[in-house]
């Protein structure tokens, strides 16, 4: 058997498409570790059942935002993974404190999942959450996690472009080319995600936050792994903090990708502020008071196709990267991954949303050009309803009694989970997330007219007027 890292992306090609400062974070970590490969190998071998020798595969590593990842390949063809925490990206992201919270969170999350579900996940072998003299690899070593590896492929490797299926742009299941085997693979994949979603819903805590684990293996909820906020005792408190975070993100310096420098920078920032205000207006009325005080379910937090390994039939054999896991409100739990929720598309028909928030005082409307769901959304919805029915004897529902399928199909779930993801990843994007939120609010205004009203309300209309009068080409 060959090392599993043989199928990882090419290191050089991957580094070439990165921004130089981010690529340097990766390569500097690899160079820092290079003189210590033998020590890392000896340390890993000490945990092997027969203490067999291993080789750190140095020329084919990978990485994420927080960790550089290497494979350790043993003489009996066993593979383990070791992840080393990289230096901070800036004053706020990937700091030593944040990295420590993420490592401890992942260790606790994997303990919970292995103890209380049948979800296939790696096993933690050893870890050290912060650089210190007590680091077993040495005082100068970064934080690390050593864990078992899982062999598999992604759903894309099976010939199914899951993100294209969820795009909503003229994509249907027929885009699989009439290949019945691909239909079966996709159904197996969606079935297993639904099963994972149901199993995680059974793991609940009284607070919202990330996980910590003590020396006796007892897991509790603490502050969020990302920025150390919380834990929160209510859904509205959590969503209010999230709305504030989006508003701060909107005010952050920098330009949208599609904006020019100069006067457009102020307009781009104003648009981000507008979109952040839409998210708050859309989300807060959708929080169901019956569920607002918990208990709250466990969410993976970064469940996308790169973190899901499957076999050739599409069945899931491994779920990776649990450092973003935590408990969340039911509205945020509703969509397990945006890839099975799908983008909005506009139609001339009335809304197809099935709202389960009748007890909420919502201003959402089903009028005008309404968004509809993608076909992959409906396919997953059917699998989720079936998984709930099959596991009904062990099903844990929120106090409101809402089903997971109803939550997945609800306005609250779409704003609280799916659009929240895009609010952050697209930095309060005006043309995608903003327009989706505006349509859901159903004010009847044109999006750009609503933006103008927002500018008027906050006293920024003059800036917009000056921008609109600028010549296309300045001399």
C-alpha cells in the first residue's frame, strides 16, 4: 500500500496560486520542521502498538488556514497524520490562544463523536495545544495534533461536482449525464450526510459554544474556538453577537474584489454595511422563542466536500477537521453544509419556502420575484426526512417540536446557517448574499433602491451622489 499523501494536491502548484504572504506561512513552517523529522518519527513510533518505525513524508504535505499537515507512514503500511499549528496570520486570526482553543475543541469534539455516534472520524493519539517547555517534541516546537488517518476520496473524485449541483444555475440531477451509477453515488452521499446530521442532533448541551475536555474525559461547553466569545445561554444572544461581528466585518478596511480603488472603496464599505443590516433584520424575527434557551445541538462547523471522505460508492468513510465544531442554536444547526442546501434562484412564482416559524413575528414575504431551492436541496431534504423517520425512536427534537427536515427547509435555517456562512466567507457580499436577504425580506423595493434608502438613513447619500457623478475615466 502506498502513502495516502500520494493523492494530495501538488505542493508546488498549490503554493503558486496562493498570496505570497500566506504561502510563506506554509513554507516557513515546513522549513522549521525539516531538521526535526527524525525526532517526530521517533515520537510517533513510540505510540505504535508494536513501536514500528515510520517515515514522515516530507515532500508531499498539505495545509489549511491553521495547520500544516504531514503523513507518517509506518513499515506495516499504517498511516497517521500530524498537524502543526502555523504562526498567526494577523493580530486576530490563528493566534496562539485561538490555536489552543481549536486544538482542545477538536480533541473534545472527536471524543464526543466517537463515544456517542457511529460517524467515522479519526482517533486522537497525542496532542500538545501550545508551544511550551513541556511540549513532548521539544520546547521550540509548535502546537501539534497526532491522529489516525482515514483513507478515502472526495465526492468530486467520484465524478460529481457537488458545488455545481448546488449552484442553482440551470443545474439539475440530469447534469450527471444520465449516468445511473452517479445517481446512486449521489444518493448514498446525501443519505449519509442526513444520517450524520441526525446523529449530531442527539448531542446537546445547555449552552452555545465550543468544547473543552478535562483530564477525566468529561466534555463541557466553553468559549467559541474562533474568537473566544461566549459561552451563550440563549440563541438571541448568540445571533446578536453574530450580527455585530458581521457589522464589524462590513466596516473593516479593504475593497470588494469587484471594486476599483479610489471613491469606490467608500461605496463598497457602505454596501457591506447595508448587507450586514439586512442579515440582522432577517435573522432576529426568525428565532423561535421555544428553542431559544436550549438545549443546543452539536454542529461540525466546517462540513464541506473536502472534509468528507467517501468510498467509490459514495458512502462516507470519514469526516475530518472538527476544530470548528460546537453547539449552536437550532436555526444555525439546520443546514449541515451549504453544498446540500443550494443557492437561491429567482423565479416568477410564489415562494416555495415552508416556514415552520409561525410563532415568530416575521416580516418575511412570499411576494415578488421569489427565491426557490436547488434540486440538490430537495434531494437532501427527502433523505433527511427519511433518516428522521428511521431513527424516530432515538430522535431528539428541539423544544418547539420542529423536525430537522422542516428546519432545513425553513427561512430560519437558510438565514441562520446557509446565508450566515456566505455572510462571512464573502465578507457581506452585496450581489449574492445581499440580494438573497433582500428578496427574503420582501419589502417590494428594488435592491438598489433599498440601498439608497439605507444610505439616506445613515446620512451617506451625498457620498453616493458624488460617486455616481464621477467620470468613468479620470485624467
